[in-house]
């Protein structure tokens, strides 16, 4: 059986997606060289797994289910637009959250469990965010970054109640995500 390209994520609530979309329309109109994500794909990636054998993914999902029993549901507040690595040379456009110890602790637990199954640890510092788009070239990028600096996102709270094990299937038109497993956090 072929391996499954997958990642672990927190879903973005509909209210969060709706607020982001209002601003995303403005950003798209700038005609910058960015491949924008569809709102239904908005999520926070806790851990990208890459290609995983189905039996390993099944056992990893079970272990994450056990680990999730140690984490309570929590609120996240989305409040800012940004770019990685920075506004001067953006490669990824995102919406970030207010600092939150619960999401950081959950991500560390996910990272630890995944490492037990041979998934390499990510050396980058984790910054909870929703990826809105990936920069593909330089056309109108300065206009885009100026707009990103000036946008004010009304702080929007979202309740995180589950981890999602996601499948990512690559197609010529882009990746298609589907939920392989939903893992509830403690209420």
C-alpha cells in the first residue's frame, strides 16, 4: 500500500475563516504573484509528517489519541497578518494568533509523539498561524507587504476541541486535503 502524505492540524473555525476572507479579497485584488489558499483549507499545522506508511500512520494516530487525553480544549485568538520569513522577503503570507501556552504545549506533545515514530523533529520555532498564500515571484509584492502591514484583523476567538490527522493528496492543480482522523481534546 502506498505511503500517505499527511500532517497534524488544528482546524480554523468558520468565524475565523469568514473574517480572514474579508481581508483576503483585498489582498488578492493587489494582483501580487502569490498562490492563495482556499478558505476551506485554512488550518494551523502542528506537524507536517510527509509520506508515512499507512500502518505507521495508524499507530501514530492511536498514540496521538492517547496524548490528546492530557490536553484540554482551549481558546485561540487570531489577530494579525504577517509574512515568513519577514515583510522584506516574504515567502508565506499568514494570519497569526495571540501567544497561547495551550497551543504551544499541544504542539510540543505532537512533536514528541511523532519523533517516537521516526518523524524528524522540526528545528524551527513553532509560530501558530494559518497560511493564506505562498509567494511565487516579485510582481506587486511590495504593494502586498505594505497592505499586510496596514491591515487590522479584529481579534477573533476560536475554540480548539480537536486535533486533525490530515491527508494531503497532490494534484496538478494543487494539494487536496481530507480529514483522515479527528482526535478530541478533553472538554
